[in-house]
C-alpha cells in the first residue's frame, strides 16, 4: 500500500526526509508530497486555495496503482480528511500527526496574519510551549531553514463532506500537543471540533511525547507509529 505523507503549513516534502527512509526500510512504499505554493519561498501565491491542496492529494491518490494510506501533519489533517472523503474507496487508512479532521464548514483563519498575500513563518513566540517541546537549538534552526511562506488563500477554508464511507476508513491520531486521554475525553464529551473523529470507526489515538514537529524531533518513533497504522496489504 502506498503511503503518502503530506506536510502541514510552511513545510514541503523535505520535512519528511528523516521519516521516509525509515518507512521504506520497513518495506513501505512511502512518498512525500509538496503542496501547491510550498515549492519554495518564492512560490506562494495568494490565490492558491485549500481546494488546490486537496486536489493535489487526490491526484496522487488517483495516480497510485492500489489503495493509499494518507498521513497528514498539522493543517494537512484537514486536507487529507477531505481527500479521503472524495476517494473513500481508495483510502486504506488516514493517519493524523498532531492533527485531526476539521468539521465541515467555512473558516477564516486569522491566527496567523496574511502579509503581501502570504502567511510568513511566525517567530518562535507565535507558538505555544506544547508545540515547541524538544524544538530547541538545532531542531528550531532546522525548522526555520525548512519553512517557507504559505499562500494567503489557505487562510480561507471552505469545504463540505459528501461520502459517509469516510467514517469507516481506519484512522489513527498520533498526538503530541495534548495527552491522548485529553483528546479521548474531548471526543467523549461531544466537543464540536472532534465531531469527525468521534464518528470515525475504527479510531486509534496514541501519544508521542514531543513537540508539534515530530518528524524533526522524533523521526524514528514517528515512523514506527505510522508503520503500525498502515494496514497490511
């Protein structure tokens, strides 16, 4: 089964460079994708949209010979969940790395400001202590070196789900910013932001004790957890 790793905001395929060889060494056909507008610091275009990102993932799914496991980090959790909805018959698993599927709707993300049509990578002070765990010194320098602006159109997200079969795709959340028990409790309490996760069956939630960018801080542990979540094919 092909495994497609999708990076979150400010990152491209090279963010997975420590994880890909580990998955391939374990026998998985693992590949990473760079989303539109993330190819370089100069590539971000204000008009690039969330739909463009989803379309890029769907195109990769369509190009595969068989079923695909989708891995989405951070904001890409929403991207892979919508791609899975569009191609539910082709998706063998969805794996969320410190992310989750958003409920459908329209969103205006003003947490990170748009400047000259793009969303620059924030200063360190723009992230929470939980996100920054183990991301000090060389790890932070490496993250900054990998980061590039995000197209401003991504700040405006609008999507609807169409296929209830998405809820039957095996899903795994590898969570770092909060304990797994806290996410489980949020789902059990009916927190609106967990509605898609709560409807997913089977759903597995596991913790990885690090910061938001586990592919940089704990690549070996992350690769092992991803491999566990990929169905045998």
